[in-house]
């Protein structure tokens, strides 16, 4: 599914022409094995336990349950990747949940993370979501500063039990 800034602007009028002119980036949703595989070198910087073959298989399995993999490319290079899903709950209503969000270490501080997160917000709004949520590991202090700059608020604790 090709949901670039340009196609969103043309079909859904979600973004202003100014945002297009300022950005030479393209954001798409990966649907093919080649697109998914191309996201691996960036995603593995966050999900270090995955190998490239397992990555493609797991993405396809998760897609069966609504997971989508968006990526931002600039000059034919993937700079940022986000895995997300739309869901609904009694506590949050309809929401977009960001499972994974990472910018290539060599491409940080170039506004790519901001652009991809902004795209996710616009995608959520377009799909009638009332909230966007994500969890972040306690050790990811740089990511926390980024999220807070982007107006995300720490709203609770996430508890887990390994089984």
C-alpha cells in the first residue's frame, strides 16, 4: 500500500502543500517481501533479537492480525520504520498502537522520526482513532526525550510477565 505524503495529500487532503515542499521523503506501508526485507536493517537496531529471515515471516504473521509496517525513505534509503496497528478497547476507544518506532542511527537528528510520527498521527486521525499509544523501554532515554518533544505524555506503567 503506497501511502506517501503526496498520495495522502491528493486523495485524502490530510497534509498541506507546504509539508510536501519541505520534505523530500516518502512514507509507505510495506506490503511485499522486498519492502519488508528492506526495513530490516533499521528495525534490527531496535529489535536486535531478530534475524532477517525470521523478520519477514513474523511481519507477515502479525499482518494477519492488523499489524502494518510503515517506512520513511529519503534518497532511496530507508531512514525510519514504524510497526503499528489499529485497535479498540474499553479504556481508550479506537486507537493506533505503535509497536515499533526507530530511526536509523546514522539518520537521527534529521527530522525523520518527527515526520514518521506525524504521519502516524495523521493516519490515526484519518482512521477515526481518538488516541495514539506506544510503550518504550525504560533504558531508551533518548527516545523518551523525543516522545516528550513530540507532545506524547507518560500516562501509565506497563507490566509484563514472561511465560
